C-alpha cells in the first residue's frame, strides 16, 4: 500500500513539473498583459501595427493552449516594438 501511494505521489510531481506553465516559469497570459501595456503606450505606426499582428497570433495560440507558440509570438511583438 505504501508503494502505491509513493508511486502515485511521484507521478503527480512528474506531471506537475512537465506542465508548460511550470517549465517556462511565467505563463503566456501574464506576458501578454505586460505586452498590452507596452503596446498601448507605443506611438502609432508600422512597429505598433506589426506588434498588434503578433499579439493576435499570441491570442490565437493561447486559445489553442499552445504556450510555446504563444511565447514565440509575444517575443516577436516585443521585438517589433523596439
């Protein structure tokens, strides 16, 4: 009985550690909130437009629960605003 409990606990820890949010530290939704604040303050122009397109790509990826693609789109948007 103790072995089964130990095995289940080990699986729970492994499952938690393997989740995308835990592995990458900060969730994409949190990064998107910070990006939105920066985007709102940016001057109108091609850089803001490009960042807006990437923000929409990040939203779509987040809706599909694709954290990796979401993070990539957020990074592209940050670069576009620089």
